[in-house]
C-alpha cells in the first residue's frame, strides 16, 4: 500500500500516521485520562494502562510496532474502560467491515450531507473512520451516542458495524498488523479537523436533532460558527444518563451500600441504563463492577441482575424490534419516571429528592418545570401586553403610525409581524395620540353616505325617475 492516499474531495494528500506513537498523539492530544492498550495472544500482560504524562508511553508504543492484533481505546477513562469511569471523549468512529474504498465512503457521506471524517485507518480488512473531537467530559455522552448512531446508520450499506458504537470500544492501532491476513494497519489524516460537540451534532443530526437542516445553507463545514446553533439535546440517551447518575447519588447517600431489599432492583435499573451505552458483552462486567462497589451481593446475583438487560441489548444489536402501541421500537427497557420512583422511593430520603433529576415522581417533575418556566420568563413578561425586549419597537411603531406609515410598512421596517404592529397601535389609542393616520392636506373629505334604499329599491327622499315621452301628448 502506498504511503500517501490522494484525497480527491479535499484536493490534498492524506498525511499518514503509520506508527503507534503518531496514532496515539492524534487521538490523545493533551491527555486527561487513562488510555488502554490491548494485544491479543500476547505473552505476559496483554492489557496496558497509559496514564497521562507517563514517561514510559513512547517506549511502550514503540515496542508494539509491527506486532499482531494490537488495539487502543480512542476515549479516556479513570482507571478502566467502564462507562461509569469515562473521563474524556476524544473521537466519534465507525468500523467498516470489508470496505476499503475510501472514495465510496466519502461519496456516501456527501450524498447524505454528512461531514467527512478527520482521519481514516486501513485496518487490514476494512476501514476505521475517525471524527476527531475537542476533549469532552463524560456529561457529553448522550449527544455523542446519538452522533455515533447516525454515522453508523448513514454508512450501513457499506458495512458499518452497528455493534462498534460504545464509548469503551477498542480499535486497531496504526503501525501494527492484522493477523488474519498479515496486512499492515496504517492511517491517513484527511484534514485533521477537531470538532466541537455542538458543531458535529449540527452537521450529523441537523438543527432540530432529527437530521433536518436549513434548505439552503452555503458554508464551510469545517469553519467554526461565530454563533453556534442551539444544543442538540433531549433524547433517550440523555434520559438514561440522568437515571444512571441518580442511581449513583442514591447509593452515595447510603454510604455506597444500597439498603437490603433494593439491591437487586438497583442493579437491574443500572443495567437498563447502561445497556444504552455499553456493548451487550460488556454489560455484565459493568454490573459486576457496580455491584462490588455499592452492594455486598455475590457474583451469581450480578449475573442474574444483568441477564434480561443483556438479552435485550443483544436483540437491539441484531436490529430486532418490538411492537409497542402499534409502533416498532428498540427492545431495550424504557421505564416511566413514576415507575422508577415507585420502585426506589422507600430508599429516597426527602433531603435527597432535590438532588435527583430523573428518578422523581411526576408531580415533582411538573412543579420543577413550572418553576423553571417562571424563572426563565420572569425578565420577559411585563404584564402590560408587551415583552420587555419589544418596548422600544412598540414605541417606534406608534411613532411611525402617527407619521402616516401603514401597518405593513411599519412591520417591514422594524422586523415584526403585521398583527403585532396592529395590536400595538390599537392598544395605544387611549393612551397616546390616536394611531389613525391624519388626513393629508389638499384631499377632499370622503363623500357623505347615501340614504338607504327602501324595499322598492329607491331612497325615501329621492324622486323616482319620470318615464320618457316618445311622442307628442294627445289632446
């Protein structure tokens, strides 16, 4: 394989990253958490932790050059590759099995108005695509997961692996070999752009979070916007992420020991939450780690708590659906807010409830929303028929109306609707000078209204027409 791949779309050469060190530097620039290496069938220790600022990292990476089947985590963790220990998200990625035609990939993304990857890696039997990210905290996981889903969906026809979408994923390390065919694993930087989460979410998910973008937008996809679009939020991932955080808070309130009688339910709900972020094969490991930290249950109890969630996650990974209220939906669990609260309410103390965000009763959620709305709009509504930020526009509209401008002229001038202008001017009739345009000098007054007609069709005061004489009157 050539050392350079010509990028016809961007019109430049893709610079290679063909060593483990260059691959590591690209992913973990300004490292914040633990990156993890794994070498299959290695003699001795297969797993190696690479903490930030570890002076051994260059030597450890150099020793893996040319080795078979060596992998690295694109994201960073606090100790181990578990969702609950996620420290920093560094890239979105897609694993294409059996596809090595990068131009077909770029054409497919262009056709669907999706951004091109920042870098690609030939894995020996396919491609790994990377959209590099500015270092993101674990709180960004829900939006990151939605971007992953959409990128994989966009490239499904080219063999995108739907199971390779979790944040704990390991991907092949550049400068090593694929033992299945002996091919060298080598990467190429296409443009190296590092996306902010909001920008990538807009390009992949669209302005409304459902893939819809403005009809005609001419822009440089890589350019940073002066005024970024609104955050893409509010999804099943965001909800279950909040549920998981609440579960941890409940355990912390009880000194990391979930009370007896609620340990199984607590672990089961943890499994339901993590099934949206973890590969099915990793759910049991996540539950085991949580169980050891927050309960005193045995290993068989951990397996039982994970069983149903693993089964449903496997069905989801296989593309299966279930029917619910006449709709085909993902088979993973979707419990109501009130249901979760009812299950765990006996161990939720009154002083703990204000700290929870997802496991709360419906009436508490309604009160919180009402308070948020009241606080959000407190500086907007003035209780006199106009918003605070429209007072100046109302005054301008009334002044223009007094000067003889029409409602439509005023609306176009100050950038509000015709109805708003009409309402503002009519409301001011009794408060200021009338908003009716004065009669211009030199114009005659309107004609007086004619008297109404009778049933016969003629006004009471009018004289009916006289019949014409066709000849001389006879004597």
